[in-house]
């Protein structure tokens, strides 16, 4: 696992009315040390949204619908896991929260035939005059990730 990345398994409390689950709490500083902004995004089946990274903010992702393949790549020079790639499968089939530290490139591919919706929290608010979002192509040769599904 890339240094600083954290996974929080969600606990669903189910009954005859449905379910309830906590995403993130203010007494979990080891998950999100500071609240900056909450956002919501949707992507269509087959879409690849990759890669980008931040210099100032951490991201905390939760896919509330659909299923995705999340790819992380550690760009941080001082990190003991520099150059390491991690893959996570998230969404309806695996409801987890994924903390992505600043300096770790991240992106995802929507799996299946349904759109995927992500709700994400950041430690900084978005600044349109100076966006903290550095882009890397989805097929970057340094990362060299194969986005194709491997039939087994």
C-alpha cells in the first residue's frame, strides 16, 4: 500500500427500512485532518478520468453508485513508496472510503454498464484562480498502467 493512503471500511446498519452508514466524522483526524470542501461527480460507463494530483490537499473518495477501478501512483520524492502503483475496486460492491494524500496521482475507470457517482471530501476548498490540480495523461509512460480488463 502506498505510504499515507488509508482505507476505511464502511459499516452499514441495516433494518427493514433500509440502511445507514457514516462516511467521515470530525473525530477521525487520522482520516481527514481538516475539512475544506465536499463535492459530487458522475461519470458514464467506460470513462477513464486520470490522472491528476494535488500539491496542497488530500482527497477522501466515496463512490455511492456504480463501480470503479481506482489507480494511485506515488509521485512524492521523499516517500518510501515512490513509484508504487496501487489499485482499488470501489463502489456499490465494495463501499469504502479511500484517503489519497497530496502528491499521489489518482484516477479511475468506470466499470460495468451503469454510471458511477463519487462524493469526495478535500482538505482545501477549490480556488479557480490557482487550482491545486496538476494533470497527467491517462496513458502516461512513467505510470504505464494498463487500463484494459484482464479476462481470466
